[in-house]
């Protein structure tokens, strides 16, 4: 398998590089942690490492050093499409090089050969009460398949440490291969006919989601390719990535770790912002019976702020420019749904909201983030059940976190175990330093 060969070829150099860095410079101080950070969710504390993606405050996410517009040019496209094959993205995340079309297709073929969802995982979804949240179903289906973990089985019988990453890669491919089918089934079970639709042999991983969920148009296939590309990775400190990493650091396998990551993504402060943003836009449209004037929109924004609420989809903890993931989806909307009233509202929001947020004098980044538009695009094509949006995010995010998990095992990253203090200890430290 090409992924295995490429990682194996790169590994000695990485091991030497990291080993040397730690051995010769282990005592070099990278940053300090203050009391606010300890009580403030470790915001900005530099304590993690990943070479797979990096969020630049001005440019936004870079995958393996490449910015989103560059990758939209460089990554191999699905046949007859202008949008990248997810197989090519996964190759890039794992290997760090832009793949050729053949290399991207080799990942797509790996996925096809491993894509069959075990019937018991579908039965777990079927057995749950009808009002179960789609994210709960998603997490449960992933966890159910832990039973088939290659890593867990091989670990049980005794496996060399040097082989851990190979078993993680097997699990990563086996799990990611099945995600579009599982997500589509969850959608149909919750909101449709409850049927399981098998993937088509002629479609790629992302395009097949569109087929299985029941929106087989070229436009929705393309949106799915774009969506799964954009949401895949965002450094290591976000809650889903960090939860996955923490769990996997205990040598828990990919299924345990990804189920945990999905549970983190289900939180309102993480993956739910896209539905909040869409809800807010719909409330604007309802209030004015269609598109408001810019003045009316401006006033609606102030009403939201004065009611003590945030304007969802705007602002960011790290970014200081429009999120390139927003920009890519915005361009998609301009190309394919210029006549959609809700999308026109998204366009108006871009003109009005940054100005309003700027006038507050406190918002560090008044620009839109990824969530300001993603729900609107899904809504346009008929995925109107907000609760499902985070499952789509999860399908994509698992590409990033599994690529990280494979490399964490390859480089022998240890069990995570930061130290906690008591409030009394912090008070004493502060009194000694002041
Ligand atoms: N609307 C209203 N007020 C906002 C705001 C927004 N969109 N964004 C920031 N602010 C406020 C903050 O609430 C804070 O106010 P207080 O000082 O009264 O507490 C102040 O501006 C300063 O905040 P900040 O440093 O600019 O932003 P943070 O790093 O604290 O928060 C974020 C970042 C995303 C939570 C915030 O911008 C927000 O709540 N946005 C709306 C929700 C949203 O879109 N979330 C999706 C994030 C997507 C992602 O993380 O990828």
C-alpha cells in the first residue's frame, strides 16, 4: 500500500529529527503559562505539536504548509469535477506531499475496498430511540466498530512498538472508508426513508456521500467534496482534535479515540456554531419577510448584540482575517446559488456585520468564520435538518485527527499527562511572585 510505503520511507528521518530536537534542546523554554491561561482553557498555551496543519492568524489554516486556495488548485480533482478528491487530501495530510491523480485514486481505491459497513454498526443506529441526536448515533456507530480494531487485536497478542503506527493506519483507513455511508445512513434513518443505500463503484468517497444521502446532483457532489476538504483539520488544540489525541495517547485505538473526538465536536462551543449561524440568518429573513435593507440589517445586528448575544459565524479566537474556509464556500455560493435569497443574505451579512462588530470596539476579529456560510449551502441543496450538520463536520474532521493519530504513534508520542495544581498552590505561587 502506497501510504504505508511512503510513511515508512519518511519515518527514519522524522524520528532522527524529533529525537535530536528533544535530546539536544529538551530544556529550551518555548513559552510560559500564566494564571489566566490555567483558568482560561489553556488558551494560547504552546504545548502541542503537529506537522499536519497550522492556523496562521492572517492566512487561516494551512494543510502541510499549503493554503486553501493553493490546494484547491493543486489537489487532483474528481473526474468531471473542479473540486478535489478527498483521497488526495488524505494523502496530503498523511504524507505531506501533493499527490498525483494516481496516488489520490489509490487512496480512493483503498477506501472502496474497506468501505463495507458491518451490519451490527447499522443495527446499533437502528436500535436507538428515534429522537436520538445524530451525533450520538455517529459516535456510537464508530465505537461499535471498535470490535474490529486491528490495533486492539494485534496489541492483545503482542506487537512491537515500531509496528503501532501500521496498525493505526489500518484502523484509520478502515474507519474513514466507512464514514460517508454511516453518515448518509444516519441522515436517512433520522430524516428519510430509513434505507441503507450502497455506494456506487464509479463515484469517489465524497461524491458517494451525495449519492447515498439522496442528493446525487453534480453540484451537491462538488459541495460535499469542498466541505469534506475544508473541515478536515485545524491544528491540534481544538476540542475534537485534542480529545482524539488525548484518548489515542493512552494507546486506545482509532475507534475509541475518534468516538471521543466526535463527542467533543458535538458540543455547542465547537461544532454547533454552523447551525446557530443558519438559524440566525433564517430569523433575519423571517423578521423582514425576505431580504432586509442594509439599514434594517444593521439594526437587527445591534438588537442581537444589545440582547447580550453574539452574532454567530463571525469572530475567531486565532484568525484576524476572513476565514479562507468561509471564502472558499462563499465563492461556491456565488457560482452556484446567486439567486438563493438566503445566500444573498450571507452576502449582505459580509457587508454589514464586520462594520457593526468593528463599532463595538471590542471584537478582535470582525470577519466571518467557516460557520457563517456552510449551513446556508447545505440548506440550499435540501439538507435542512440542522442537527445533522455536525455529522458532516465530523466525517471531515476524522480525516485530520486520524492522520495525526497515525503520526503520533509513528513518532512514539507518549501518554498525555499534564500536571494540575490546586487554587491554594496558585495563590501561593502568585503571592511569592508579586
Ligand atoms: N458577536 C458579538 N460579540 C463578539 C463576537 C461576535 N461574533 N465575537 C467576539 N465578540 C465579543 C466577545 O464575546 C468578547 O466580548 P466580552 O469581552 O464582552 O466577553 C469580545 O468580543 C472579545 O472577544 P474576541 O477576543 O474577539 O473573541 P474570542 O476569542 O473571545 O471568541 C469566538 C472567539 C469565535 C468564540 C467569538 O468570536 C464568538 O463568540 N463568535 C460567534 C460564535 C461563532 O461564530 N463561533 C464559531 C467559531 C468557529 C471556529 O472556532 O472555527
